C-alpha cells in the first residue's frame, strides 16, 4: 500500500483522529475493538476502538506502521512524505542556511588597509545579492548608499568590522584597518587628462559588474570622435572647458550603446565600474532612425542640445573628461554619453 493510500488501510473501519482511547466524552464510550489490521498483507499491532458502532484507530499508530509523520502544530498535521517521528520538523526557513554561508562573501574594493579620506565600495559576492550592511565603528568607517551600493567612508584611524546580511539571513564580514595618513593624490598625466587604462590591457577590470563581454569597443570610432568634437564645440560656445577623452568612459559608453536602451537603467552605472571608472558623473542617451538624417554625430548632439536637461548635463562645469558610444542596429542609431570627474565623489 502506498503512503498516500492509507485511507484504504482499514476495511470496514471509519478512520478517525482519535489520539486517546478507552475514555468517555459527552456520554460517548470508546471500547477496545479486536479486529485484525493489515498493512501490505502483513498483520500489525494497532489498538482499535469501537465508538457508536464504528471502529477507530489512532492516526499516530497508522503513521508509525505505514511510514508517514503525524504531529500536532496548530492542529493535527499529516506529512505523507516524511517518516514518522511524532514531532514537528525543525523550521529552517528562518535560520541561516549554513550550506550557503560560504557562498556569501564581502570585500573592500580598495583592500582591507585604508587611509583617512578613502572611499571604498563594499563588494558583495555573489554579484547582485541584496544585503544590509553595518559598521561596527562608524566613527572610523561610516557607510553610505550610492546608486544602490554601500560605500565605506573612512573618517579616522582605527579598525572596523563591516558585516553584511542577505535576505536569507546568511552573513559575512571583513575587518579593515585605517591608518592616519591620507592617500597621496594621483598626479595628472602630462597632457592634463585623467589616468587611462594601459594600452593592450583588458579594459574590464571589475568583471563582477554588468558588462557585455562581446561588445566591440572600437566600433564606429569616427562617429564617436566627431560626437566628442561637437560636444566640446557646444561647451566652448557656452564658456565651458573642453573635455578630453577617457578610455574607461569610451569603453563603458560603447558597451552601453550595444544594449540598445531607449531609457536609462541601472546598467549604465554598473558598466562604468566594470571598466574601471569609480567616480561620479552624468550621462545622456538618445536613439533615432537614420533615414531622416545620415549624420549620426550631428543628430545625437542636436537632440541633447534641444533638450534642456540633456544640455545641462553636457554643460556641467565640474566635468573633466568624457566618453561616447554609438551602435547602429536595424537602421536605428543608439548613442550614449558619459562625462565625469575622477576627483569628485561618486560610487567610490
């Protein structure tokens, strides 16, 4: 007999949930009954009770003999898929899953030895895990959230433990040491442009962040360089300094353009981190059918100039570098611009 067929166990018996026997309730007497009981053709020892002409057995006794669990928890519970114990199963839903504890890890983007004035992102693995982070010593390392990520703000010498907890209750932590010496500023390149990724190196430096590994980062370069020239022309006309190209932003914006976005998404912030840009900035998107105007660079910049919000982004005085991307797909041009300042506060 199958476990789920235990209703056929007793021939001529009415199956009840009597947990005690040989008693009287409201004038009804339960007397022992001596009918033999069989499970899968084998006779078993189970006490039956006759109540008002019907034979009843304890549900617990059936569970023991047939092999399913019966227990009391907010009522009588029958678990046909579990062996009999008579006890409620341990509730593991609210407890941390020890088998996954090792999967959750946390680290500091700039390492575990920091200096006063540093800002370092809290890197959680697996990527995309939603966590809550706390600092054991906010006077040494405080936490703030930027673009959905936790950033450590180093305030004073000492040590602090950063702990993260995911939605399942799994935890991970790291201990960081802070020295009192502020980091020396990175000297600018001779041409005054920000530090670039060395030529020939892998442009993806933080692969756990969203990016397109198949993106052709050099595609449509002539159009992109023309876009930069036109943007700088607009900036000059408004009394703003020209923006030099930053390779990290060129790679990130070209990656974004391959996604063919028609509206802003979180991907735009994450991809800049993937390509090594760890600072703040602003970005513009535009897409259009090329049938009406074959000059993509002119059309893209004109769209941004004719939109007050996009124009304001291009004219920000605190910007010091720029990157642009262009992808052409199905006669539609997808254009993206990101401009920023590596000395300003951003993600890191």
